[in-house]
């Protein structure tokens, strides 16, 4: 019986170490295959042909997601080649029964954001609904941030830029400097 317990402990320890190492290995130049599901139920892969920017925020620093989005080059607006995904790290603080309500509130806010973007789309002669281009992942259990090598308990910001093949081109732990995101997007093209 003690041997079986030791075996389980050993296997569990190896699995935990392997998962931690996999998360920690997310380095610039690496090609992790990451998939996230947004609040609308759509899956987003970092290696599906889109240049993908993922910004990780918490409720306390969610305004920084807009600051990052404001630095995305205008040519990306409404362009199906690019994806901007906000991943909200709820730090495992939202209980299961409230998660559906939280997603509904996020969807309502996304509709409001789409209405704010509509004049920009019209000015650029983009005919589709801006709501189709706004993606938010609600990370209730920490699985999303862990994939990105961050701690579910972290209250920090993370910005990740992947090219269409899933190669991590750049990452920041704060809002990128004024022209850094635009240069990284050009490198990802």
C-alpha cells in the first residue's frame, strides 16, 4: 500500500513538474500550440494563420487592455488576418454559479465596444459588424494564463504576439512602448 502511494506521488510530481516546465518554456521564438475559447464559444488558436495579439489582464488592470489595443496599427482594424484577444484572468475568484452571468456581462460590454468602433469601420469602408472582431477569453480557472506561462494568482499584465504559424514573436509585461507593438506586428507579417 505504501509502495502504491509512493508511485502515485511520484507520478503526480512528475506530471506537475512537466506541466510547470511546459508553461515556463513559453519564450520568444518558440512555437507553442495554444487554443483558447472566448465568451462567445469560439476557439482561437495561436497557429491558425492569424497574427494574434493576446493581452492578459485582471479586473484591476483591465484598462491596460485598451491601452494595448490603441497601439495596434490601424491596418489591423477589421482585417481578418489579425486577431486581438483579451484574456481576463479572474484569478480563480469567480465561483461557478456566477461565471455564466459574468460572461453575459462581458458580452454586453463587447457589444458596446463594437458600437464605439462602428464609425471607424464606416470611415475605413469595412462593411462587417465590428463585434465579429472583438474577442475576450474569461479565464476563471487559471488554465489560460498557465498556458501562457503566467501564474493564475498574478495580477500583472502580459502581452503576447504570435505570427500566423504560432511562433511567439514578442512579449511584454507592461503596455508595449509606443512603436514596439507596431514593429513586432510588422515582423509577424
